[in-house]
């Protein structure tokens, strides 16, 4: 694996800014949706084996030119992150646990043999970019500016090996509320045929291939009227791993359980925040293997009290229905459970600066 460290840290003052002369018209707050519009600027930084990561720059948002043989197109050497900037009630701009995203980006890169970046430098660059485009942060109560850092292998050539040239980019997209009509439960399809990841594979990394391989199952589930797929382990197809692009929690007989980080699950930052919040409220949270059979058994016995997914996009996504094979269960009477609601209100309250931030998550 190639692993090059920055020899001398570049200070944020050295991040060159090339301002966009033609600022775009900002979209209407009601039509934002997710990932449709992009701000006026982006952060770019290149890597070469000789120079390491060098010359971070904020430049006008726009297309880039790549050689058709750029290695990312052929073998998928890519990693990405997803995080958000919020406007607080008093008009300040803040990020939520951005250091955790920087760290996870490097952990993903390590798995895909992409050279690691200076986490502090990248965060400073992202803060500078958000500052540059802060007028793009939507005002709406539950809207935010979605930030997508990613790295691609740009070296031309078809040999299968780690590239020696990369491009890091950070693009930003104003996003509307995930729940324009208030938080509501989703229905889930337990996937029996396809798997998302196996131990020793790339499931713990945020890399494009994991998402490409999940699209087929997602399409099949949606055709049957379910909005997300619940992924089972890749060997026995017995244990619950994740739901769509979210981690998953259940309340069974008063105890909150979530799949342990087994080596094929993405370690969600929302997952970690949820565990810490629940523990601070006095709940017992157990990270362990949970079989889908155990879950359906609990539902039949009336002890499955709540289920919800956790992730940056939706924060908390209550699960109202779940279909496995021929059986469909309803959870919390198909309504949003008490814990899901409290977690959603607390995390969004901390993000928006409406609530105290006891863990120092707002940056
Ligand atoms: N699992 C997968 C596969 C994901 O893509 C995401 C979204 N990043 C998550 C879980 C949730 O992670 P986070 O809470 O950090 O957004």
C-alpha cells in the first residue's frame, strides 16, 4: 500500500482562491430536494507520488478533464464522505462532528490504497469553502448544505495497481428537509439474494463500488413498494447488517440493540452519536449480532418495540414495516416510535444550535 505523508503542513492561508466571476442564481428553497444543485465553488487538491498532496485550491465549480484511461474509471479506486453545514438559529454556520468524517475518509482510503490526507488541513479547506459559499446554506428549519468530499485515481493506465496520481475534490449542494411533512416511518425489504459486503471486503469503507453493487437490490425492493433494503451478512444471510445507506437499531423488550461493527458494516457517525446519546439518557445499548429470525420472533411475541435507521441524510429514519420472505411485520403500529422521535429532535436540535451541545459535536 502507498502511504505518503505531507512533509510540511500547508496552512489554510496558502489555499489559493480563484473566485467565480459568474455566480449562479440560487434555487428556490422549496424545490431543493437532495443533490440537485451545486454551489459556486469547489475545493480541489492533487496528489502525485513525487509531490504528495499539494496545492489545495478553491476554484469555480465546474467540469474537470480526465484521461479516458484514468484508473478510477476502470478499477474504481475512489472514496467519499458525506457531511453537512447548518445555519444555526442565531445565524452562525456550523458543522457536525466534521473531524469524524475526515478520519473516516482516511480509513476508507487506507482500505482502497489511496494515500492519506492531512485531516486538519482538509477540514480547514472545507471550512474555507463553506465560508466562501455560505450564502448557499438554506435558511429552512431542517435544510442544510450537504458537503461531499471525494478522491479519485486520476493516473492514466490500465494496469491493476494503486494509482500514483489522485484528485481530491469537495463539492457542496444545498439540501431541503429530508422530511418536508415531518418525520415518518419507512417500509423495508429484507434482501435474501444479494449481499452488500463480506468480512474482509470493502463494506467498512465509503467507496463507490459498495453503492454500485447495492443499486440492483434497491430497484427490486422499490418495485415492490419498499423504500429501502435491509442487508444481511454475506455468508449465512442470517444476521442484520445495515439498512440502505444507514445503520440500524432495534428496541426489543426495553433493550436497544444494534449490529456490532463486524468488519463489513460502515461505522456511521450518526450511529456513534445515537449510542452516546442513548447511554447518556440511561438506556442500555448492546452492540451484538442480531438475526433476522430473532427480530421476527420478537415481533410475533410483541416485544419488538421500535426500529430505526441512522445516517447523515435522514438523521433518524423510523421503520414502520418490514418484509422478509413471505412475512411482513408492522413496528410501533406503523408510527414513529418515542425513542426515534426524541433522538431526531435532539440531534437536529444540537445541529441547529437550538439545544445545548454536551458532547462538543458542533464545530
Ligand atoms: N451505512 C452506509 C452504507 C452509509 O453509506 C452511511 C452514510 N454515510 C451510513 C451507514 C451512515 O453513516 P453516517 O451516520 O456517518 O452518515
